[in-house]
C-alpha cells in the first residue's frame, strides 16, 4: 500500500519455499565428505516459511529529470511459527538434532537489508548516481547457517563488476583450489558511484567505481580471514573500476561494462593495490539489460 506520493509499504505475511537437492553421485560424495557443517548445510534439502516487510521511499517524479533519492529497507524472518508449533505439539528431532516439517529441515533466521541511492542530474543527458547497500543475516534456533539462496553474494553485473558473480570474499579469504560455488556470506556492505553521460544520440557511456565485500558472522576454518571484524573492515574492502557503454533503445537499455580490480583484499598485505599490475586478461566484461541501479 502507498502511504503517500513517495512512501510505499509491502508486506508478505507468508512465503513458502521447499528446496530439494538432486546431486549426481560425484557431487553427493563431495557433500557427504564435507567436514565443514556450514557448507554441508547449504547443500541440504530444506523448507522455508517466512514473512517479509519492505519499506520504500522514492522521491523520483516521472518524466522529470531532477535530483531524487531512493531508499529501501527489508526485514525478513523465517521459521519462528514452525519452531513454536514444534515445541508445543511435537518436540521430536531428527538424528542430527534438527526439527523437520514434511521430512525437510526448516530454516530459522532473521535477515535485514538496506539500500540508499542518490541521483544527481547535471543536465538532461549527464548525471551522477551514488549507491550504498548492506545486509545482515542471522541464523538461530533450528538453523546453523543461512540457507544458500538467502545468503549474500558479491561480484557480477549489478554489484562489484571487477569480479565475476560469487568470486569475491568472504573477507580476505583466498581460494587456492578455485571452488567458487560456495562464495556466500552472512554480511554484505557495498558502495557504488557511476557517472552517466551521452556520447551520441542513443549511445551512452559511464565511468564507475564499485567497492565492498561479504563476510561471515563467525570464524570458519574453511574460510580463513572470512569473518567480519570492524578492525579489518577497511583492508578487506575490494575496489574495482571501469567504463561502460549503453544503447538506449527507449523501451529498454542494453549495457556492456568492462571493469578491472583496483584493490584485491585476498592479496597479502602490501600487495592489495593491484591496479599497477592490471593487464588485458584482468578485464571483466559484464552484459546486462537496464541500468545496474
């Protein structure tokens, strides 16, 4: 519902997700052999019963190119009703010590997200966009970790574009065996700045700088230096920069961005500023429809 011209509320009283994993024999063997319960939990069948509230403030006026602000806040909780029901009527757990519903472990967590954008117009075809976003997920009760699909990821077309999707973080963790499929975190902090301008008619360009990372709530032997620490926050911020071309076809925008890492937190201290070592193979290309934010 809309509170007024600029403020909107969205409330989902119930969302249901049932996730069933169908791994082949080799993947199943890898999952069963995982010593890290965090990873094993993320590749386990599970059930999610959650509710979500979203607050949106948007001062944009349609068909007018003037400065405006966009703010969004999400609050999501899951599993509390099921936990209470199980405690009251069926206090029986599976051999691993978890409650189940429909023979699936149900997830229990709280998840928060914030996003703030500021659009500044210099003229009709030249503007600056600033964005900051963050998120925090807290598993508790029946969950040891956040479900994989509710965890935070980094890199990719609309994020920190100098890294491919799910290849950055957590923290300053360095992956020596290139197993990027599990690069997820419990905490996310991101900053973006993008200068957009017209080159010729429908051809537009953009210079951008992206920064941020994801982290774990707690230390994990599988991901050394992956946990969040306020003392390590600045050194563990990744920075990337680049240039993009956009084809403005009125009804949609085709976007190609090229970015390179500027500061890589996975490198040893004193060697994190990697811009001087950049080469053609360091460029990451991103293709998208529409603006990243």
